[in-house]
């Protein structure tokens, strides 16, 4: 890859705090951009040239839908803005628009299914206790899967609340922003059971900085036994997906609810159900804007149902269904 493209990625990581996942995605995007350039100097492209890459090329050649083109636009806009700032060049990507696409409502796991998946792990095994603790943090704290997998022992911190000794999780997720989330008492107990499990003490999970990986794997066929320690013990994103799918199928939960974000969506939906202030929701969910947190209001179906049952005009008049409803209610 071009040296200046690599310099841009280093800048994004060091100055903007871009995550490793974002850097990896941007590197793929820039590799495709470089192939499209076919030897041309990117800094001599016209505005229309850059629009051709971010629009017709991505749509017609790479067959990307609007939502999939968004990170491409973000990367190219960032690249040209960085170069203009550093070298005073003309920003040919300044007027590249972000694709407009409809916003999908998140698919949340419902409470009944969440209860069933929490009972699925075998608590008589180390792996079962570990899985239950991971599920509890996803459901009870609304963590993103990247935040869960990135946890080390030092990210679990003791706090005192009204005289009680509790735990909180310190995590870094999108934008490498750090936040502290109180762990619900149910998840607190499961996490303590996992951290105190004798099998965990036997696993070499120490990192170079003296910290320890929190959630560990117990088998890795791709890693030689003599190298299976420290960072290579860390539970990965794919492993979390597989774990949720395995327990969810055992609990007979629909497949479209068996992904980590469905558990995060459940957390957001329940905050909305309980009328948690929108700014608190934004803080707990680590959303950049209140608008992002507000989308979960659409998922607060129990609250919406209670409201419409009580306040809709039909509830305030006699209708052909009124007598039947009174009989059903035992009036």
C-alpha cells in the first residue's frame, strides 16, 4: 500500500483513537481505492473523480448498498481532509455525500428468550460459568461484543454504592472512549463466580503489561500448546457469536435473535420501557447523540401497549366490544 495511505492510518489510530477494527476496515478500503486508481496520483484527482469512486464504482462494480458504502465515504473523506490539513492540498472529497439509507429498527431479543438463554449454560462446568458471566454482561450492561472481548481483569473495578460493595466494568468501545458502567447485581454475582473459579487460576492469561485477559478460551486448535497463553487465550468476537448461537439453539430461541447486538438492543429497549431519561440512556449505551438512543423508544412495546390501551379514544367510549371486554376482565 502507498506510504501516504499508511501514514493516514497511523494518524487515525494515534490521533483520532480509531479502533483496530476500524483501522483494519480502512486498510481494506484504501487497498481497493488504490487498485481503482491504477497508478494515478490520488492528490491530483478532481472532485468528480472522487465522486465516481464513492458513487458509481462502489454501486455498480462492487455492488454495495448505501449502508455498506458509508464506511468507504467516511474513509475517503477522512483521507483527503488529513492530506489537506497536513500539506495544504485541495480537498477533492469535501463535497462527497454520505449515502442516504433507511434506518432499520434493531431486532432485540425479548425478555422470555433472554431468561431462557441465561439458564442454558451448564453451571457445573467452568465453560458454563464463563458463558453465563459473558451473557450477563451483554444483557445487563448492554456491552458491544468488542467491549466484552477486550476486557482485562483490571477493567472490573470495585465500587461502593450506599454502603454495598459492588462491581463496575470499565470498557473502551467505539472511538476508543472509556466509560464506567455499574454491573447489575445478578451479573455481579455471576462474574464473581467466574473470577473465583479454581479452573481460571490454572489458565496462563497474563499479558506483557502485567494485566490478565478476563474471558478466556479453553481450546484453540490453530494455536500450538506452547504458544497458548496471554493474549492468545482471549475470547474473540467469532467465539462470542458461536457461544450465543449454541446456547440459543439449545433454548429454542429464533435464530434472528441470536447475535450479540440483539442482547444490547434488549438492554436499550428495557431502559426505554422503564422511562429512563434519554441522556442517561445515551450515556449507558455509549451513543454519540441522543437521537441514537431514542431509537430504542420504538422498542418499548409494553409501555406503548399500556399507553394505547389506557389513552386511546376507544377506551373512553362504549363500543360493540365493550361488553365482551368487561366479561373477559371479570367485571
